[in-house]
């Protein structure tokens, strides 16, 4: 095995030979020979091992330009490191808030800025299956729409026809998330929502031969308006890129074995979506509390797609950010700088990571309750990190056993929720996946469904109470 010192020398020599920034070469190699299996420097132990240090350099591989101190614009979240357990996103924040980041407190008052006060943690939920329906969590709605014979949105639209699909999806958009949902979210002490959308919401970039429902943008306008009215901060995430960015996933809207996103043509379509959404955020009054735009959700992250991942890091992320900068017209400076890119930004509050932390997919955890609680309690993501997706799920081989089945285990799951939420609040907070489910999942298994878990008494009615309920003092 090559020592870290030798590896560092080789990387620097290789970068010099190719006349490129060494940090870009590190990014390429991390998604090449090392197939993107690195972690956030604070993940697992909190100590910076050589491998973790090398991975930390990737976080600094993108220079996102200097933000003028007099004004900040919409936050941008870009996926940077990812693996099967732990997806990371890097964001350079450019919020529309004043330098002091003063904003109305998210306690029911109408927010007038795009970011929470600096003393507030993000406590939010995902509005999953609103604009990209995942049938596993919305089975009843999927059946009502006439889509039960199909696996995803693309197949349903193609199968039942465009006109019928438009009508069916319109009804779903009107009923899955209503203003009453936003009111309830606010009443539970939550202050933020994350809204997944597909690129096809910008209908001008849909190509012939693509099958997507039409008319979703008006419903997004309405939902973010309700969020503004009820004091809820909003993150809008591009969950599916043109050509499909993640294979075999319902959350892309079209489950296919081979992703076609990683081409200049489809990058360009994604840039057009981001520009279009950025303009809407700036010019539509309903978007007052939309403060963050995510440029792609959970892209390829296995060795089979290492070349696509490397190209995405080298080309898609920096260019996506530059296109957003150009649309906003406020940001200036070079795309790549020297040294730590954080030094080119006004302060460290401008850089964030979004971690998807599903303990159910972490096969290193021993299959018992104590191990799950201990793991949750030890998680520490570090500064400027929020967890964009997490749940109360456990490994699929355990979820129906006597130890972990939902019936009779409400007290333990309440502690499990509190342990995770408290740990995530060591950083900048969290978004639970998801707000609601229907069918058997919503009625009988609330581990993925915040609303149902509250009704079952598993998640408290005050989202800020994690610290007082946490069992971590007994386990760590």
C-alpha cells in the first residue's frame, strides 16, 4: 500500500505534469482508483487519518468565486463526495440575507429572509413524493392515479398517455401536500422543508421522446408561497438530472440500468434548469424563504461509474455554479483559486455539506438496539453540515424481528429519533425523510413517515426537544 506521504508526492507530480490544479487531480483520482469511498473528515472517529485527510482535500477542490461582502444570493448545494452509506454535498452559500443573517424566527412569524438566524438549527422534513413520486411510499396515491401497472413516472406517463397523465398528476400535486400540511409542519417546531424536483419541471428543456407530467411548476409556486406565509425555510433540490443521473432509482422518475446524465449535452440542460430556477427564486415573490438550491441528488457512486463521477466533479459542479453566478449577476472572481478555497469566501458560513445518513444501510452496525443508539450518538458531522436525509429505519433483515418491529417498540424508536436528531444538531441540523407516506407504510410502519410517527407518539410534537429526550448520556 502506498504511504500517504508518497501518494501526496505522486499526486502533486502528476498534477504538475498535466498542468492542472493538484486539487482537481485529487478529485479525479478519488473517483478513479479509489471509487469515491472516502468520508467526511469527522465521520466515524472524528480523527483525521491519512485517507480522511486526502478526502478532505476533495471538499476543497472547488473554488466557487468570491462573494462580495455587501450582498449574498441563493445558497447552492453541489454533491461532492458520496458512497453507499453516506452521501455528501458541498454548498457555497450565497444567501440573500444581510451580512448579519438576521431573519424572523421560525416560530410561526412570516420569514422575510432566505436563511435561518445563526443561532437556529435546521429542523426540517423532505416533501418526498410530491413532485417525484416514489411508489414504495405512496402506493395508494399511485394506484388512484391509474399508475399501478407502472414502476415510475416516465412509464406511467408513457403508458396512460400525456393528457390523462397530466390530469392524474395535477390531482396528486393538489392533494399530497396542502397548506394544512405546511401549517402542521410549522406547528411541530419544524422550520424547514426540502423539496425534491425533476429537471422536467422546466418544460422548455424536455426533449421529444421523453415522458414526463406537465404543469408542476404552478404547484411548486404555491407550496413555497405557503412556506413563506407560515415561516418555513425552503431548500429546492434537483433530484433527477436530464438523461437520468442515478441508475435503478425511483427517485429519478425513470428507473433505468444505465445513467445517461454524464454528457455535455445533458449537463447543458441541467445548467438551463438551474438558471431558470435561480431566476424564479429571485423574481417570484412566493420564493422569499427559498434559500438553497441543490444541483443534483445522489449521483453515481460505485466503481462501475467512476469515470462519470470524475467528470461530474471536474466539469459539472464548477460549471453549474458559474452558470448560477452568471444568472444572479452578483458574484465575481475566478472559478479556481490557490490554497484552501474557503479563504476566498467572506467567512466559513459560506460552505456547507449535506449528508444523507441512513443507519439502515450501514452494515457495520451490530444488529441490536444498543449498537444502533451508540452509533447514532457518536455521529458528529462537523461544522457547516446538515443531514439532508435520514429516517428511523433499521437494516431490512432486522426490521420485522421481535427486537425491532414497530408494534410495542415505540419507546425505543422515540429514543432512536432523539439520539439521531441530537447528534445532527451538533452540526447545522437535519431534514427527515420524509414528511408523509400512504398505504401500509403510512398506516403500519412510520419509520419513514414523520407525520405518522408523530401521530404514533414516536416523534414528539416539539422538534426542538431532541436534547431533552436523548439517551446518549447513558450510551456514550
